[in-house]
């Protein structure tokens, strides 16, 4: 159980983090509302989830490192002046 997320298991938390990594990368790469990639489903086994989270984090980090900070991208929050 995860104390800060009542009702969640370590697998639930890992899947959530992995989905967030993929969601953020999708927004950066496409410049649009990110869609789930059916070819990269979340696993259910704890060891597989750990590797899946690492793989998603690595791809997000590489994408952020290659990103032009001035490039436009989609984001869910309107910009405030």
C-alpha cells in the first residue's frame, strides 16, 4: 500500500507515473493533446512496471534534452499575462 495514495499499490503508482511520463512526452512531440500509445501498454507485474517506468522516464528525459525551449507545444493550461 502507498500511504500518500490510499487504496493504491506500488504497481498502481508506477503505472500512474509511467502514464504521466508518456503523456508529457506526447504533448512535447506532437504539440497536441497526447493520446495513449496502444503499442506501449502498462504492464501489471511489479518488476515489469518498474522497467516500464524507467523506459518512459528515459525517453522523456532524452526528449526534454533535445527540445528547443522556444518551440511551441500543447499544454492544458492557458498562459497568463
